C-alpha cells in the first residue's frame, strides 16, 4: 500500500493511509518528491512569470502523442515539494546562525535556483487524455467546465469588463477562441535571467510540437523597506500571514491537513488562478470617506491618521504592518527597528474566542465578522461539509486553501500603470473549497452571522452598487458600534483567470510512456 514505509517506520502519526494508492511503497519524503513544489510551501522567489499555452483543436493522434511526449520530457525540469522543503530547512539553519544579520539572510534567499511548475486546465486534460492513466485524471466538475463557463461565472458572480482586444484573457480564455490549455510557471530572483529562461521555454514548446504560446503574466514581490520577511500586497498590507503548515518542522512527517490541498489517490492539487486588479487610489479615497462618515474626521485633522488606520484594520482584520485588530487597537510592529524574531512574536493573530454575539461581533472579539481575513478564514466552530454549511460545536473548517499569490504591475494600452495580485490558491476540490468559499462566505452578507455584510475586498454583491449597512467599531475597548451603509465596488476587478490542476510529477512523466514502461513500474 501507499505509505507502507511510513507505517513501518512510525512516520504516519498524522498521515492516514489512502484507500486507493496512486503510487506504491512511498514514505513521506518519497511523496514530497512526487508532488509539485509551491503547494505545501511557497517557493519564496521575488519574480514570477506565468506562460499560457494553447494545444490546438481537433488534434490528430500524432499531434496529441507529440504533446504528451513533450509534457513528459518537460516534467524532468519541474521542481518538487521536496526541493522546496529542503530550501526551507536550509534557511532555518542559516537564520539560527545569523538571525539578526538581514544582509546575510537576504543574500542566502537570493542564491536559490529558478523553479518550474506545470498546470493543465480542464480542456488541457481532455486534450491530453491518456486511457492508460484514466483512473488518475481529476474529476472535479467545476474544474472540468472551466472558470469561464456560464454556470461557474454565475455561481461566483464573476464578470470581466472591457474589450477582448485590450485584455488577452477575454480574447483567449473567456471566449471560444484558443482557450488556455496549459500554464507553465517559472520563478527566480534574477529578472533578466528569468526572462531569458521564459523565452527558451516558449521556443522549446513551439519547436517540439504544435503548442501555441498565447500570453504571459508577470509578478514581483513587494518588500516593505527592502525586508524580504515583510511582503506586502498593492494596498500596502502585509501579506503571507496565516500560512497553513502541512508538515512537521523537521520535514519528515506530513500532517493530516495536507489532505485538504493534495488529492490522496492522485498526489495532485487543483490551482485557482485569478488576475485581480486593485484600484489603490479608489481604496484610499474610500477609507478617507469612511473615516469621515464614521468618526467625523477629515484629512489633516488631528487624530485622522489614527482613525483611518483603525478603519483599514476593520476592513482587512489587520493593520498594514500585520498587527491583528483582535489583539491591538493600533499597529505595533516597526519593521525598520525590530529584529526578525520580534516580528514573528505574534502567533495568535487569527485566534478568536467566540462567545455570545452582540451587535455583529463575538462578545470577546474586536474583529468584525465582515473583515476580509475573517470572511475568508472564519474563526468559529462551524463545519463546512460537501453539502453546505453546518454549525456544530467542536468541528473545524475543511474549506481552507493554500494561497500563493504575487503582486503585479503593468502598463495598459492607455499608458496607465495598473497594479494588482496574481492570485493562486491550491486545494483538493475546487467545488467544495474555493467555489463554496466565494459563494457562501465572501459573497454572502449573512455569513458568518446574519447582517454581517459582504467581504469588502473580494466579495461581490449580486446587485450592482448595493449599499450594505456595515457595523463599524467606534471604540476598541467598549466595542461601541456605528452603522454606516457602504459599497466597496470597484476596488478589486477580475481581469481573468482559470481553474488548473497541478498533476504529480510521475503522472506528467507517464503521459509520454509506452504501456510496457508503465507496467514495468516507471510510475512508482
């Protein structure tokens, strides 16, 4: 059975044996060698390039075989979860040796090699379908239909404005022309070398088979004051907090929660890719407008900046520097003066103690239910099941996803600078994780409690321009509230996206194998 070695060595304390093993006789480290990187742990590179390809339509048998063989050949280049884990363990050792030497840590982080990952869309899987591996193909219906299908768009209330001539996503992914079949992601810390590598990859696929390169998306991390331990998103808030641990610190044991991200019998993971444009100027104006409506303070008046930061923290659930609103009424983390250890002291910024509800807040909580981090990662004891939401004491959520997004900056066709986030999230089931989270959490004004409000960041009301009566905290200590109707429409715009699947590395290798090679155990 799969995990047999792990069982014999006692390494399976938190890893339940799977019923229908994909790969036989693997221990935990073997499994990590088969799973693609960036799923269990972020690759932590500064630059990312996402290359989108189209396989062609009505492929002949030879064309299909050629694509399968090229994928198999390219799989040798893909970075595994084991490689990413090794880097993390090495980084931990370096940090212990020179914990306060930020320059040394920065050099160490920049010394890592480029990484590569390959994902297939639902259409891409259908086109490369190999009957020998039919039981290894993912069957999530939401994934197979694609993000741009009418049913999926309606369900999560997705809409992309604009002309297809100005947005490649509208031209290639959200229309009937040349749909995206494959995404190859590469990441590194030297942008010029990464661009050269991207060019080599696009030429490689064009030379080897009939695959057509469509377009690329580029992302770059934003480091506050140059500190790689303090990544920010375009609105200026610290990002990358609340990451889910999937293995023990020693790297020798997978945790049970890894099953929420990677399929037991496939060792693959669904990846949701969404390009989200952020209107920073509009966000700033809205926060200033709310500060006046809630506290009666205008810009440059005494106390305005403090109250403005307090309003922002209620929208996100944290202050810009990562200080949790649940624990403090003001930002306390000064990254320019504190050591790395001090930055990481706050470990419970996502823990709440739900007691009797009062005015839209937990009786012992300072974080509103509508706050972004609470809408997308609730802290109650509700149990999300495959059939919906059930509230049961002592249960945990199983709709978590592993976020691996990166900011982007680009110049549009009008010469305007646009910024946003290339959102990437991994999960074991798109239908019951991302899709349910979007429908039943972010877009539901009555989740987690009645009359909570929409998620102000990614929530999308079904009625355009709807003003919702949010309850804002006036005083952190007394939790006195004031109701102010508001609409956050326009601060986030969906520009494109697709549902992908990150197959295991042996699966990709097996696409180009002959039947006898599979029988001889090349997939083990």
